[in-house]
C-alpha cells in the first residue's frame, strides 16, 4: 500500500523487487544487522565451543525459534532427545525464555536433567548470536527476514521451518530466498517430526562437501555496506 506513495522502497532481498511493481523506486540495499562473518582461528573457535559447553569432535547444529521460541521446533527437538537421534551431531538449542521452563518440566517427566542432555546444550536465550552462528555447522530456525540475512552473512547451510499463518505467507517466501539457490532445506510446520528433522540434519551435516557448498552459496547473496546504502538513498531523497 505504501510503496505507491513512497519516494523509494528499500528491500533486503532481490526476490522482493518484482513484488513491488507499483512502487516509484525499489532499491536493493540489504537488511542492516550486526551479525557478520568472522574467520576465527582454530584456538578461538575451540574457546567459543568450550564456553558453550559443547564438544570439539562433533558437528554443531544451532537451533532457535526467535526470542520467544517456537513450539513446533521445540517439540521435534524433544523427540530427538527422547529417541537419542543425535548420536552423530550435537545441538546448541536456544529454546526461548518461556518455552525453556516448559521444556525443563517435560524433560523432568522423562527423568532427564535439562543441564545434562545427551549431545545437546539447552539455554533460554543466546545473547551473542554472532559467535555461535560463526562456529556452528548448520542452522535450524524459523525464516524471518533478519534470520535469513544473518545466515547469508555468516554463510551457513540451514533448515527452515517457516512460521505458518502469517501475513501473505511471507516466511515461506523468505525461506525460498535461500532454498531456491540450494543453500537451505524447508520443512513445513505441519510436516515436522523428530525423525524427519534428524534425517534432514544428517543429510547435510554428514556430507561435508554438500555442507560447505550450501554455506558458500548462502554467503553469495550477502550484501556488504548495507547501512551506507540505506544512508545514501535517504540523502538522495532529502537532497542533502
């Protein structure tokens, strides 16, 4: 609605441009985010892995569902714990502050201590996402625009579970930005199970060539100097 009236619309992804055919001007600037690609040394990487209580000899899957968590993702991860499907990989799981307490209770019912889960570290929230995203091997998440941007910036393969029932199904379109170029897999919310999620993880994480290629392709759509591009467009409009 606003695109018809604005002097310019700044978008985060090339795929969004044709969807704004009535706009006066559409500019691909990328989305501003503080998460950047960092090439850690082996010792720096090992220090971060140790900080999070993870193992150095197993691939790391980073799983999160946004600041509040995502019940469907959390339920499937509980299934992975219960059935010990993660023998060949470990999971760093940010469950969300509210969901964390629910998960803690669910694990208690199964006589599992939330602080001592097999090949898994569960926390309510990750405050320095840039660090763990740069050392992990695969990301599992919803597909909000900022998540897509951050994953592209660090160059990681991903498995997306788009949030259903959102405006114009935008999370699925977001996920397809990376899925359509071979950098991500999509599992729909109503299809998500612990066994499907685990097999999807293994199809990526146990095949190093594929994993590396997916990350490389993801990074190919990252946009540099986003803040400068946005600033320059504002200056043009204001004629400063």
